[in-house]
C-alpha cells in the first residue's frame, strides 16, 4: 500500500513539474503605431508667425490605403526654419497623439531625411538616408545622446528651387538604434516624399 502511495505522490509531482515546464511566457508584443495624420510644420526661426505646413493622411489606418501626400512644401529663400511634427491616429476617439509616444520611446525612433542635392545651404548635401553620418541638424537627442528628429533645423539658400523633393522617413528601432544605425535598420513607420519649392 505504501508503494502505491509513494508512486501516486511521485506521479503528481512529475505532472506538476511538467505543467510548470510547459507553461510558455508569451513574448512581449511590439505594438505597431497606426498613423492616420502626419503634419510637417516649418516655423521661421526669425519670425514665428511665418509657418509652412505639409500634410499626409491615411483615413483607413491599417487598411488598404497608405499615407497620401496632401501638400507641397514651399519655403522662402534665405530663411532658417525649425521643423516639428504633429503625428496622430485619428481612428480613435479622442485621437491618439503618436508624436507623444515617439517622444516617450525616443531611444527606439529616428527620423532620416533625403532631399534634392543642395536644396538647403545648411544642412548641405542630400540628406542622411543613404549615409547616416551625412550632415543633418538634429535639435533633439534621446536618453543615450543619439538623434531623434522630432525637431530639426533647415536653412534655405539664396537661390530658388522648383519641383524638388523632400523625404521624411521614420524608423522604429527597438534594440537596434545605435550611434552607427541607419535608415535601413529596424522597421519603417512611414516614408513620405513631398514636392519641395524654395522661392
């Protein structure tokens, strides 16, 4: 009788141990942001009343439509602009401020830019999408001292430009973002190309 009792106890112990072993802790899911409205806001550093806005909109969020460009960017010659963003998911009520989420997770995000070569006197060149170390005027840094891009600065030249391009690309880089990571590292949250005019 004692043998049966011991065997029963051992069986229960093995069963309990097996159950505990089989329990799988679900991996923490990486929540993908939904973007329905992205607005680029260029504010003249010398005259805050001089504001240029360019919008992209995706009314169905994760549906079949993508972010569609609604405006061109038209800046003045010989001016310095601070570029900021309004980024939202307006499928929810009230709308969700995705810009605030990006700021909260700034060590996982970085904006990269490409534009018509020498469209700006500062930064010079054509942006940092092709090479992350190319010049770009980031005015904000994450907790690790790495650039984010929710605030950048742009100085236009004295010459006019018509029909150029300006691309803003947001990369989501959890556990990837480093001093050497670039525009192809992580996942692309959005990649928006606007027509750029300087006049």
